[in-house]
C-alpha cells in the first residue's frame, strides 16, 4: 500500500469524526477568545481518542494543545474555531435566514478549518503508530484568529518553538497552496479625555475629546501619502462622546488598525500614528491614553514546504462534488452580485495567474491552481504568520463553498455546514496529513525548510505584542 493510499484510508476512517467536529463547532459559533464550549468539546474529543490535552495554554483559557507520541520529529496541525458577529444563518440555506438575529455565525469557516486539521492529526497519529515511526503529533487549538490573536500569545509563550514543521489550511472557494504572504497588523485603542462644558454658554471652558479624535483622523489621513502603498490604516469610533450637540464632549475613544507587508514596517507606521494622537491631544488641550490591543506578524512563506504541499495536493486531487453539490452551489451563486463573481478573475490576476483558469460561470472549483510563489502580501491578516516565524509552516486553501462566495458573509456561514464543506474538509485533511508524512520521511527536506526559515528571520521570533499586554478575554 502506498503512503497516499494509507493516509487517504485513515482520513476516510475519521470522516464521521471530522463531520462531528465541523457541525458541533458550527452550532456553537462563539466569539474569539470566548470559545468556552468549543474548547471544552475539543478537549474531550481528543482525550477520548488517546491524546493528552493541556487546556488554557499561552495565557488564554480557550487555547489548548492535544499531543500524542514522544520524541522527534514534532509535527503541528493548527486548528481554529472562533466565529463572527451578526452572521447567524441556517445551514445549507441559500436564502438569508438567521437562526438567531444578530448572533454569531461561522462566516469564515473556522469550524471546518479546525475539523479538517483534527482529522489530519488523527490520521497522521495512526500513520506513525501503524508504521512504528518515532515522533509526536500536536493539534493546536488556536482561539481568536478573528479577534484576539490567540496564536501570537501562544507563540510568545514558546509553544511552537520545538516543532519540526506546522500545517494548516483555510476553507474557501478555490483549491491552491498559499504562496503569498499576508499583512502584519497592529490594533490599538486611543482614548481622549477633556473637559465638558455647555457648548453655547461657556464653550471656552471646554476641552473636546471628540475634536481630538477628529484631528487625529485628519492627521492620519495626511500620513497615508507618506507610507508604503501596500499599507492600510483603518479606524472606527468606539465612543464619540455622546449624542448631545450642545455639550463639549469630555470622553471619546477610537480604534485603529495599522497593516503593512512586514511587521517591522507596521511598527514604524504605528509609532507615527501614536505621534499624531499625541499631537491631537496637545492641539485640543486634552489627554490621550493608548491601549495596545493586539498584533500579528506577516506570514513568512516557506517555499520548501509549500512545494511539497502543492505536489501532495496534486496527488490527492481536488474535492469530487456530486450533482446535489453543484445544485446547491448554483443556488448560492444566485445570491451573489456580479462584482462578487468578477472578483474570481481579479483574485487569479492578483496571484499571478491566468484569469481564464476558472470559467466565469463555474459553480465550484474542481481543479487545483498552479503553485505561483509571490513576494507581495495579500490584503488579509492572520495570526498564522506568528507561527510561521517560529517554525517552517505551509498552508493550503480548499474549496468548501461555491465560487465567488464573499468572505465573512451569511453565505459562507450557510455553506460551512453542507455537503460541499464535508468533501472539502476530507481533502484538506488528506493533504495536510500526507504532506506531514512525506516531510518526516525526508530529513534533508526538513533541514532545508529550517534553513530557509533561519535565513528569512535570523533564527529569532520577536513577538509584536509587548510583554505587559495580556490577552483580551
């Protein structure tokens, strides 16, 4: 029996377990860093299957590590399980129907992400056991990818330092190995305090915190011209000081994101944003307090592992959908805008590929995109980046939803518990487990992957979150 046949068979053996995890976490749909039921479920799930589980690691109560085996090499599989607000939706329903209005939903498919990673860990464990191979399997339960940067706190506590390699994936509408980086991101709150006053009778006695926020935003908007074009700066008011226009507002609070292709660049821009905030406070006679919230690094691509994963993906093949899957996908595509559908071609161009690789009218992606290494960062951010600075890391995308499904949408939530997702999950588990099996069978490849990481990082991980900042729970 070939390695591929063995791994595929082992994943198929755990298909029901993968679906159980997928559906259970989908139902829980908990906020980032507050995934209490999800973490408890995962802990029992792995304990019942012979893993040792350490809960509450990395200063985060809902983070855990499930381990099996001993000694080297140590291989990690990354799982996520947080959900997104306002995205509650009936499963497999192509009409917008929230289960609970305003509740959280799995609008980024993290229920599937964690489920397939769990299947990969179980299959890889059995592969080691049945072949009497040394090594340790770890499943990392990583909370707060959307909000909280759970992996960063885990990395700060050294939980990934002894890994030979790590593997993960993300549900989506295309099949490919991720060959581009991501944007580093820093998140902070700026709170201004002034003096209230009657805006008509004695405005000269007031010191407006709201004015300070607005001046800060003006300053940052002028800054945009003088930072690298790939950088992004976003803000949102958390407290605009009240609803009365005839009162000088003495409290105001604003939330900022600073993104850039490299964490060091993001940190440099963030210092300038802080300077602007301090200037706004001086201009208005207010005081300013900056509260550092979270941060995450860009992804450090490991071409050695990525190429191995791409070869493995081609060997496993894309998910095989049936007629009912295509029918369901078409129903969802009827809810997408023309701009959503056109974005498929844009995404291909942005990844250095021919936009004709996927027909515009295709309902599901049934092929595997070529591996095209990219030096630029894609627009999103992920705390997988911090893992990739600690150990050689590779990740793939597997189609679990209809082509052109918008990210962070009710359509994504609905399809994350569907027959389409089930088929994609199985493929993702096979790709990760088989890539891991091939990697440990080739010590020279693992050494090359490690050398590549050291060359890129200098062999040192620097956590972008200051030591005094604790997780937001």
